[in-house]
């Protein structure tokens, strides 16, 4: 089987694609792949690093205001569709799947015009503009949140979950906390604002640490590489007790998650998929800087099922952080119930579900 994949711009579009590719390789090692992205996007580094054949097209997004740049955007889109058609004809994929980002718009649209089976995968609870556009041309729309279903043509929608969920569940489970001088037997919260960190979460943690020092639970506080030096300077003179460890970044994050009791962090689609697949309680601080405030909507899907607590960024203070963390970390019954509710929402076989949709579509189109 030959599969063309396209998605870029953010990790939220790229990592689900990589998780799907990994699951397909496990099922059939002879499967061939071609990943199409952009030269400057995050995918241009991540995909080749995973030893996946990679090609690029040039494309850009529309400006929200009237601009001559939008004329250029249309010209680039038309050219990129033409370039994508050449790649498709050369590679001859059995199916093309897009996971979001402007680049997938051109690639999946080109495939649909060439009558190749096509799928888009929507990770968020709010449909991305590219996927909404593509939904009118593709054969199937795979979704990760039931709440997004009504934003696409009803007959095309299928709920699969996010392939990243299956990937994280299948990670090797090891006692990893001892590597950070923490006990594997004490409830532990991971504070993680994403690969680059989240400044407001970091600031609240710095303020809260004198109080958190006194707690019977443990905290692994990951600042992000770009914030680490500033955070450590702010903590100069503050005694860090053995229950709090501060790190810039974690290389073994997937292995570590199975040792964590609670996560405090953002509400991106990949994070939600991981949290629910592992059945973890969470304290979510949605980023207010994302399109259509989709992280808040992602978070509310968990909050409404009593699987997470939400703190808006403008309400996040050191005092509020300690208050909400204590509600969960100091109450085993609360933590256990939230974990159970989170697990019920998880889709630990998401990649397998998406593969079934792909295989059925290929058979149907033959």
C-alpha cells in the first residue's frame, strides 16, 4: 500500500500524522509513505528526522484583513495544487490523508480532483479553516471530538480519535521518576506548558513554589528551554525542597506520563488525546492565543465530564494554582474519580480506527 500524508505548521498537525504512520508500519512494514510539507514549516525538520520520505511545496495562509498578499496566496495555492498533482501522479498513492495546516489544503484538494481516495483528520473541537474547506471535496472526515461533527458534512464524518492517543498508550512503561530524584511511590504532578513552555504558567508556579514546598505530593516543573534561565533566576534564594524538581525540557516525556498522577498544562488537541488515553486527571490552562479559542473548547469537553479542572489564563495566580492543585492532589477519591472519567473519554485505539476507515475507503474506491 502507498500512502501520501500532508500536514504542517504546528506539532498538533504533525504528531498525529507520525503516530498514524508508525501504526501503519507496525501493521504492514511494506507500506510506502510520502509526506508532503513546506520547506520552512516545523515538519521539514521533524519528518526527515523520523526517516520518512519528505517533499515540499510552497504555500502560505490568507491574511485576515484585505491585503495584496492574499492575491499572492491564491497564486501560490493554484501553483501548489499543480505541483501536488505532479507528486501524486509520480507516487501513485492508494490514499491521501491530510492532518491540517495550509499545506494539506493543496495536497488533499489535488488528490480529490484526481479521484484519489481522500481523508482529512480534525484534531480539535473547532474545525480548522483548511479542513472545513477540504470537507466539501474529500471522501471522509475523521474527528477527535464528537462536538465538531456538526461543522462538517454529516454523511462524511467518522469518529476515530487522535492517533497520538494510541501511540502514547503503547509507549514502554518504566519507573522514570527516580531519574529526577523523585519517588515512584508518591503522587506526582507534571507542570508542562508545551515544548516551548508557557510564560503565564511559569510565572504562577514561581509565585506558588514557597507554598508548594510544604506539600506531601511531588511536582516536576518543566519550564521550556527558552524560559529556564529566567525562571531559575527568579527562584534564586528560594529554597526548593525535595518534592519539587525544575527542568527545562524532558526527553523521555512519553515514558514518563505513565508515572504521573495529574497534569497541569495547555489544552492542545495532542495533549487532550494523551491525557484521556492514559486516564489522567488534569488542570488545564487554555492558551488564549489560538484560532477560535479552540483550546478552551477542547478543555471544556473534559471539564464537563469531571475529568479536568479549568483555570483561565487571566485568572491564573500562584494562590489559585495552589488551591486547585490541592483539591486534586490532596484527595485520593477526587483524583481517582477524575482519572476514571478521563479514561472513559480516551480512544486508545485511535490509529487502528483510522486505519480501518482508510482500508474501507480504498476497497470502496477500487
